C-alpha cells in the first residue's frame, strides 16, 4: 500500500516537467484564448467586458474571415497532395543506385534548411514582372509581362508552387527512411512472382509506407494552416486579401488591429480546424494502415 | 485571478530587479530604455549608436539603452509588451500613426505637460508644422518628429531624352503625367512593353500612396481627431479613378498591383521611366542608378500634395518625473539641428526643422546633391499620414478597397463606399468620448 503510493508519486514526478511545459505553453494558452473570445478587447478608454458570442457573430459576418478560410482550403488542396506525390517520387529516385546519390539527396533537401523569410525574398524577385527569373525565361517564348503576385487570379498559385518547392524535400526524408525500412526480401519475392515495378509499388511499397504517409499528411495539413512567414515578404495577404491565410489574418487582427479578443476568437476556430483534421485523419486512415 | 498572478509575477520581478540593480546604487545614473524601429536599408543602427554615444558624453548622469526593435509593427508590440511587464521603456521611436492606439491604451504623455521653460516651449514649435500633424491630438503634442519621410517622384532623365521630352521638366500635373507617360512607354518588335511610363506601388503601403492622389485632388482622408474618414467623398473617388485610369485608360502603368519592395529594382533596371516612392530610398537610388535621374515633387491635380510618413518620439506614462526630464533631454539632443542634419544625410529622411537645413553640414550636402531638398520643398503641401482610432482596421479597409479596384474587382465608387460604410461604425463611439 505504502509502496504503491510511492510508485505513484514517483511516476507523477517523472511526468511533471513535461506536464508543466505542456500546460504552460499549450493548454493554458488554448483555454485562455477560448475565455478571451467571450470578452471585448481591453483598452484604457474602454475596459474589457463580457460580450457572450458577439465576437463569433462578428466573425460570421466578416467577409475577410470567410475569404481567408476559403483561401486556406485551396492552399491546403494545392500544396498537400502535390508535396506528397513529389516527395515519394524523389524518395524512390534517390533510394535507387544512381550516381552522385548523396549530392542529389542534398540538393532535394536544401530548400528545407533555408529560412522561409530568405526563400520568400528570393522568390519575390523570381515572380517580379519582366525583371524576374520566371518572366525572363518565359520571354524567350514570347510570353511577357506577367504580374504574378499582383493579380488575384495568379497570386495563390504562386504561393502554392513556392511552398511545394520548400516542403517536398522535407517530406522526402521521411519517405526515404520509410523505404529503407522495407526489407529487400519483398522485392526479391515480387520479382520471383513476376510482378512489374508499378504493381510492386502499388501493392507492396505504398501500403508499407502508409504509416509514413499518415504522418506526412497530418504534418502537411497542419503546415498549410500554420506556415505564413512567406506572406510577410511576398504579398502581405494582398491584393485585396487574395493570398491571405487564416493565421496571417489572426496576426493582423492581434498585432496590427490590436484586437486581442477577435484574434482569440479566430484562434479558437483555427484550433478546432486543426483538431478535427488530426482526429479525422486518424479515424479515416487507421484501417488502411499496416504497421509492421 | 489574473490580477493575482500578475501581482505575484511583478513582485517577483521587482525582487529580482532589486537584487541586480542594487550594486548600481541609489545615487547611480538615470537609465533610459528606448526602442526604435528601422524601416529602410543601410547601416542605421550604427548611426543611432553614434548619436546616442554623443549624448551620453555630454550627459554623464544619463545612461541610454537604445534597443533596435525590428520594423514599426515589431517596435510597437515590443514597447507595449514591455509596458505591461515590469520593465517598461521610458521613451521610444514608434510609427507616427500609432498615436491614437497609444492614447487609447493610455500609454503616453503629452510633451505640453512636461515642458516648463519658455525655451522648451519654443522648442516644441521649432519643427515643420506638417510634421507635427500626426503627433498632435486635441491641441497637445504627443509625438516629436524624428525619422520622417514623404513621397517624391523619381524619373529617368535618359528615358525622357529618348522619348523626346525635356529631362528637366518632369510632369507637374495629372494631365502631363498621363501624356508624358504615353510617350515614355516603349514597346519591342513583338508589341510587348519594354518600359512603362510610370509605376506607383500598391502593396504594403497602398493607403499612403493613395493619400497623395487624394490630397492632390484637394481632399484629406480623415479628420484631425481621428474619429472620421472621408473615403467616399467624390474627390477621393475621382482620385482612385485616376490611379486606375493610369493603367486601364492611358496604358502607362502595368495592370494589377505593383510591389513596393521590388519597385526600386524595376526603376534602376529601366523598366519604368517614373516611379513614386519614399524619400527614404533617395540614397539607395543615388548609389544604384547607372543613368541620369531626377527627383521632383509629385504632380498636382487641383493642388500639389503628399502625405508625410515615418516615426515619432513618444514618452511613456509609466515614468518618474526625473526620467521624463531625462528623456526629453535625449529627444532634444537627437532632434537638434546638427544631429537632425546628420541623420537626414545618413538616411534620406527629412531633417525635421528649418534650422537643420541652415546648418553647414546640410548646406554642404545640398550643394553637392540638390535633390536632397525636394522633400523639404514639398512639405508645405503635405498632409498627415492616415491615422485614426482603430487605425489598423480602418487603414486595411482602404488598402483592400484600393487593391480591389486596381485588380478589376470593383469600381472606385463601390469599393470606397463599402470601405467608408465599414469604417464608420468602428469610429462612431470615439466621437462622443471626452
């Protein structure tokens, strides 16, 4: 009896450091945001007061909120599947016995280690009309003067392309690790059975990579909602919010509008979206995953 | 509950502060913390350090910690956060348009309440009046101009010659801008535009550029109390129509929005014959231009006009009387004619007082580089930068309206009416206050 109590105390003590950090930096801020979303913002002229669901009503009527939410969905749809397909392709390629394998792997991984702000500064000049790299190349084919970042029709595509370029190499590393964990016996067996390479990939390799895919999918989804550094440099959300994303809008509301309450309200929505995404993916994909 | 936590933390901080501060002693020097932002290129932190070192040498009793705090947004966030925590700054350079936000947070004191002697009172009046507009609220001065800019027109004289125009006669009104712009546009054999007539940036600071158009058309965008905007005034709608027409009717400017950050490179690369940009870019253009360039005031419609921009000094409320006096001493030193001249030459910002342009340093510089004076000559036509209560929101409404027009999503009338209709309820409650 006495001994088991000690074991419990011991266990809790072991848990304590992680628990303190989690509560202080994850759970408390989340709950504080939820609480704040029911109050009006505080200033010396107008003290904070309880306003119930007013902030949520404001949000529902805020066209910019709906626009950034829609943008974010398109951004996720544009970046996530493409990054994953490219990551798998690159991983298969550099997993084979090709000359200069180390060099190619490093080349694919390089965009990942560059800071996003630096990358955005480089791409800002790539996309620049006429003087930019892309327009320079296109001008050889007689196509000129695209205002890539200055038109609402093209700006989101530009962000998506840059993000895929930045992220695919990172996901490749996970797929590479996954591929190397697959025993070579499978390939020998498949070859003996006369399976083609595509068949082998589709029936053996891809299913065995599912745990990696789940991990990458969740990360890519979450990233598509939390990576906004590039917006500060490239577009500041413009033109007319055509490239703004939810988290960037939260930043604007909190630090440019200084409206902590409305920022908290938007944060609650972001948290809810991310939670639903993560949980949903676990439940939907669980039955397709073969853990070895 | 929240208050209890804050109290515990701040008392802990106070104890810690005592522990560390004790050796400095009770009779130690006054210590001032000052945040400042940098929004243009160049080794400006070094220049600030030099100026501060000069002050400390003259005033051994005052120690100044000048802390570089990123861009204007970062600096405001850091200063306000420091205010909420135990270790506030005594003074800071912050965006001149943050004044209403700082007043709403009850964070700053008016200089009128600190100055005592007639000499100090005279000092408050020694700056260019149009630079004081953004720092004054209900008759009291809260912000002293420091790093202040305005918009000027840069033009490529070689392109003017090539187009058969007089390189010493830049467009002086809207009609000329459109007419000369047409001549300056150059096509290649396939009919693609090689050089545009004019570019006005419309990302990042669209509202600021637009203020110039509106002012030239004879209309300001907000009142002096910061509680009313005039976005849908007919003169304002007309000026947005003109901006739109530059690309869609006259064909002298590319369609869509034009990036603030790359425009200088476009101009230096000859992709546009004329650009509107901040004076803060003057030194960089001077160093980078491989062609003969000119600088002039912006063209006029009914009158000339440009907004001012940039950063002001503020003194925070959470300060002792001694700290306020010391802070004002520092500000007076940094804005004195000689220092203001040095600062202006090193940055391209305006020297903030007429006396600074009378110093030998400045006169010598202007003699070798006459364009350094264009911004000053434009000051009499200048207006305050867009700034109201709820300024972040109210400004973004205008930014979005401008961009939606320039990208063909809305007409000037509809976009500005919608912006006005959304700004009005945000500002209504401030009209009855105090």
